[in-house]
DNA sequence: CGCCAGTTTGACCAAGATCAACGCAAGTGG
DNA sequence: CCACTTGCGTTGATCTTGGTCAAACTGGCG
């Protein structure tokens, strides 16, 4: 559901198409990242600050350097939909339409690399490795979206929450994970209500699958059982 | 949610990045399609025949020439998830993983263009327009997936069915549309059960929003009302 | 200390799932 | 040509999951 953990400068990026993680192209991919670093501008955003808004023209795509970015959309009647949480190494904002269909906000303190479309386009002409890297990023997003489609279309509340926790754990890699996002962020991401998310978490606590010292720090006690719930 | 209608040889394809439909690149895009036609193999599939299976290695991507392709996945416990219906002009099967995560089957009589990854890779080197075309196809898929994420995450059964009908209508373009796929295909695509799909359709009939001479042919009587239900 | 936003819990409700018939049209075989 | 089967589609009765509404709790922070 979520992409590999990767800190930007030393990112483990995937190679050829369609195989991920091949060794051959790795150095080339690193070149691509260095090239991007040259045309990109680093920017910092504070908690809940807007990186771009729905409806804006949109002249650049982004790469998360650190922190978490929330890609979301507000419906007319107030319902909100959080399409994605982007972690360090993830790319976002390469949408097709002339106007942005979603807004991007910082969940916590965030640093991103802003990459203008025009400069990227130029860079691609002379650097085919970058084109491949970009394609790979899109495929990662696509994969993630497909996985989430399954989650939202066919899984129960428990399954969704379990899958969410496990996905986060795969990034943070430790069994102690912190969720900087609010419960309603999580709910809007999983297609549930705040109350349901709370109840499922409480249920997991009662069943000793997780422990929660604070609301935003969760320990995965019985990872195997969680995996069994999330299955697939 | 769904891409523009497009018959392959005369396809209206979109241009630069990220703007869709720009006139400038159209002829170039046509070149790309002609180039693809050269490396691609046309294949026919009968109703319910498998184009590729979940777990297969996957050495090619595809473009639908005619007919409808169903991209789906079967869960361990029997639940099924239909990720996408692909219509003439749509591309599918460019997944990142070494193994296919979904299977592709023909919904009705289907013709596809099979495009091996290796040959595509080679063609891209010498034909940057193709690279752009491919990127565009991926962005289309991504857009579609995002839209469906919203649908599955936040919309009611009525809203889903209305949106589905309208999306189909935009492709077929007439008010008379036929749904060659079964009710359970539709249900598994919308994250509902067969019964719910039936009930909603019956409800729409009762409210004179649609008429249904047969189960697989539906007339949109009050498109405006349907649009109001689907909203957004 | 008291306020405020976010979190948690409980009581109740409704949308949609499940279970069970039934209808209907297209085969199939006698 | 007609009984019989088979696979969808439709409808109804009932149940469950998760949503809604409301209230209590918690932890920062002025």
C-alpha cells in the first residue's frame, strides 16, 4: 500500500521496467536524483500549512524530503477524502489536469523538493534516466492507489485499520510507531468515521494487539495477529 | 473517473504535461501510436477469456482496440475486487511488480494490442514522443484511480451507481447505453453486493431516472437528476 | 486553574449485507 | 416441441456493521 522507506539523498530507488529494485540502474537513478536536486527548490512547511490548494494551476511536482504530506479533497457537503499520506522519498503532485484536483498540506514539520514541470521536461530530454525515474514514481503511486482501492472497496473497518498500522510500521520499521496525523485524518483516509477508528483501536488495545502510551504513539504488540486481520 | 472515448487509429490523445488535450503535440502523439502499432501484436479474446492471470510474470502492457477488459483480483476468502473496466483506447497492464497483481479478462468480444515491455523500452530510447504518450497513459490511470478512491471511500450506494452509469454514458455518448458486464461485475467494481446494485437500479427505474428494456441495456431518462445524485 | 481541541465511549439508528425465494430466458436432452 | 436444468437477475425479510448524536474525558496552554 505504501512505498519503500527512502531518505532522499541515499534513496534506494528501483530500476528497470517493470522490475523493481534491480541493481543495474541504481547508480543511474542516483544521478537522476542529483539532477533533480539541481532543478528543485527545498521548501519547509509548518504543521497544517498548505503546499498547494485544490483548483490551483499547478506548475510543479514535489518530492518529500522529511515529514508527512496529506493529499486531500473537500467535497461540497463537507465530507473529506484523504487520498494519500506521502512520506520521505515519495513523490506527489504530478497530476494531469490543468487544475489541481487535490490539495496538499503538511501533517507535521515538512521539507519538500519542489520540481517545476517545465524544468523537469527540459531535463528529461537530455537525461533518459530521469524519465525512467519519473515513470517509476508514477507506477509506485499507481500501485499504491490500486491497493487502496481494494482496501476501500472490500475490507471491513478492522481490516482497514490493521492494514494502515502495518503499512506505517513498514516505513518506520520499528514496532513503536507514531501517527502524527489526527484521528479524523486517518478516518478520512480509510473511508471511516473518527468514532469507528477510535473504537477499532480500543478494541485492538483490549485484545492486546497494540498498546498506546499516548494517542499518537502506538506499539504493535502482536504484529502477526494484526497481519492476520489485514491478510492479503 | 473514466478516460475519454477513443478509437485507436484516430485516437484523440492528450499533449504536454500536465495539460491534457493540447493541440501542439497531437500529431506527434499519433506518430507514437503508429510506432506502437508496429511493435504490438493484435489479439482477440472471447467473452470471459483470460488475457493474463494474477501471479503471472507479465512481459507486456496492452491497449484496448475494441471491447471491454476487466481488471480484477480474487481475495483468499472469495471476495472479488474489480479494479477497472478498460474501454477502447485505454491502456492497462503496466504494473511495477515482477508478478501481476491483478488478472485481466475479456468482458465481451475483445481486441487488444499487446506491447512487450522490452520492445517498448527500446522504442522509447529513440522516440521521446512515445515516452510522453506512455507517461500520459499512466497519469490517466492514476487520475481514474484517484477518482474511484473517492467514490469507494466516501459515496453511498446510489451515488456510486449513478456515477457509474454517467461514466459509461460519457464513453458511449448516447443516452442508450449497454452494460455488457454482469451485475456482480458492477457490484465488485463499486464495492457493493449484487443485491444492492439491483435494488438501486430498480429504485432509479421506479423514480423514472432510467428505463431498462433488458437487464443489459439502460436508457438514461433523467440525466440531470442522475448527475445531481452523483454530484461532485 | 479553566478552556479548548482532539479523543474516547455509549446509546441508538440506518444503509447495506446476508439469507432465502422466486422469475425468467437460454440452453439441453428426451 | 416440450419438460428440465442452469445461470442471472430481482425482490423480500432479517441482521450487522458502521454511522450519528451526545456526552464525558484528556492533555496542552494561556
